[in-house]
C-alpha cells in the first residue's frame, strides 16, 4: 500500500499533499552566471528568513526545542555538538514514525546525514527573532558550558537565572511535546502557528511574507507575480514583485543562451535543438513594451539589500544583457555580442573551471544548468505558508 493512501479519504488533503509534493520537485536555478546577489536580495526583501534548502515550517520549532534540551546537559561543548547531531537524526526517525514522508531532512541518509536541520534553519531562526543567541552553531555549543557554570553560580539571583536560562531563545517559544523525538509531525498547533506569525510581525513587519502569513489562506501559483491577490499586496512589496518578474523574464534568456552554447560545444544535436526552441519561445513571450519602459535605476534602488553586495561586474552584465534583449531578442541566439557576453561572464566567475575553456569540466555537464526561471524562493515559501494555514 502506498504511504500516501490515507489521503484518498479527504479530497482537500489529497490536493494539498499533491501541491506540496510538486513544490518539492522544484529547484531554484543554479547560479552559473553569478546572479545570486540579485536573486537573494529580492528573496530577502520578499521572504526574509527563508532559503531554498528549507523544507517544512515546524523545523523552526524543532531546532530550538532540541537546543533547549541540550542546554541542561552537563557535558563539554564538543560532546554537546555530537549529542545535538544525534538528536537531530532521531528527529528524522521520529518524523518518519509519525507518518511524514515529504520534507523530512535526513529521511534516507540516516546517520550519514551531512547537512543537519539546524544548519539549514539557523539563519532563519535568527532572522525571525526565534534565536536570540547572536553567534554560529559552533559558538553556541562552545558557549553552553560556561553559561551553565554562570547559571549555577547565580542560582540565588532569580533575574540572572532567568536571563541565562532563556536568553538564547525567544521567551515565548511554545513548549516542546514531551515525545517529539519519538514520534512527530509537521502539523503546527494553533499556539505554534500564532507564535510564528507574531515573530514575523515583530521581525519583518513590512515583508510580503508577513502580509501573506496574516491572510486566511495561501494563493497557489507557479510564481509570486501570478498570485491571485497580487493587486492587494502592499505597495512596496508589489513594486519589488514587479521588478522581480521583469528581471526573471529577461535574464532567463541569458541562462538559456549559456546552455545553448554548451550544447553546441558538446555537439549534442538534441540539446541544441531544445535550447534553440526555448530561446525562440523566450523571445516570443518577452513583453517588449514592458521591458522598454522598465527602469534599471529604479530596479537597483528597490532591490538593494544591506546584507548582499551587488558588485559592479554583475551590474554591467545585467545592463548589457538588458540592452541586447530590448533591441534584438528575436535574434539573440545568433548574436555574437550576446554569446560573448555570456561566455565572458562565466569565464570570469569560474576561471579555470569554466565550461567554455575546460573540456573535462564541460564533458561532465549534464545538459542543463540554471535553465529555469528565477522564482525567488516562492516554492519554499508556499510550503511554509501551507504548513502555517493548515495547523490544528
């Protein structure tokens, strides 16, 4: 029997599970042309605290619950790290025992798990104000024994005791279920969902993520600019979404041209025909009128983000590509200026590992690199919103 057979009894739940599984099949485009600073700036404006490697929302609670348990252990920092790893692997088993199949980090890897959930969610926990400890995970583990000794010396100081005991995590963190490392699910309780909403309101009140989290349901779409409530978005968020849509559309052509040129160098006729067809479709779908009126100065101003540096080389590449797309999108597959622009960009980024100059690296290319449109973490964000809206 299929592990998802139970959903056949509830059509709404069946459709929801299918949407989540489809979202897990999405992968953010690989950054072969060094677009990450722009992509992440836009993503962090719209959906702060998220990342492309996050899976399910309740990990934002599982991780602090595990860490809070570790805070009471009278062992060295290195042992705490090892015990934390063991507990995170136990969590994977607990989620499987609870019937979860989608989004379980380490579901198949088991003890071989390399990227722990805490590493995936650590930055997001800080961004949402759930984690108050300012340092890295390694620093956190190293700090705990000293904090415990200070707490022991301060047991008679009630205020000091509370600060040391709860200062690493938000004081309103919901209590952990006693058996969550034996059997667990991704279903949020009403209290847990409200806590996460409150953290979003407090940490990112003007973000689109917070606005969406305060709605009664999620609007399903392939891209955020196709969202059914787009017209109701806050004005600042709507401007960024509009810029994101145009940027995603126009820069997609550069990624396709990159793949076309590699296909030609590999002398792979099927791949070459595929990317020529996709470039023709890209040119046909491009909204030339909208692109002509798109203001790049406004774009750079809107997408600027304090935590990301968009370097001059990337600015020049985007501006040069946009100019070519505005004037000659239909013929861009044959335009040597466009081809050279893409080749030179990749060469500068990868140097000796460039697929254009290193045949061994090129021969390992699988036929697709960054060939999908940028979606700015919308797939992952939709999963989080699904979890938030479908709590108990």
